[in-house]
């Protein structure tokens, strides 16, 4: 299987109002490095899985509504713990929609997508599935 991965980052604020989260219950910031990996069984006649430029643009567009936001104030996340795992799934769904819509001009080659959020050099989470 072939793959291409692109990277961007977002800075957000959020809180996790549950004793489960200890000190993260309070408002805190996070800077996530975000990787989007596109998987295909084969490459096209130009040797590509997807165009890296188009993939980079699509990832930036998906991340834009999250940049510099307090996620506690984003209506669609009301009452949700916006954990690393949750956010990787959210970004996955948004990117998968773009792949399905043909935004990456991959001609249907991309079969699988993985979104990885690095919350530090010590921890990361991801969501990966067929699309």
C-alpha cells in the first residue's frame, strides 16, 4: 500500500470539566501537530497517491474553523470532551468528506485515511479507517 502524509498544526483552548481529567479540568491551551495520511493500493500514471499541494490545502481548510478557538465555545462541541482522540475523529470525518467530494483529484484511489494529533513529543492519538 502507498501513502502520502501532510502536516499542519492548530492552537486551541479547552477544558475537561470532570474529576477524571485532574488538572486538565480547568481551561488550558494545546498546540496540536496534525498529520493526515492518505493510503492507496496503487499510484496514478504520474506516480502519485494524491497531490501533496491539494492535500495540504484541504487539511488547512479543515483545520481553519478550529484555529485559535476556545473549543468550549464552539456550538458543535457543546457538552463534548474535545480530547485528542475526539478531535482526531472529527478531523477525519471532515477530511474524508473532502476526499469523497473529489477535492484531492485522486480518482478514487484513496481507500484509507489516518488523522494523527500529536499533543506533545510524548503523546499522540489518531483515528484511522476506510473511506
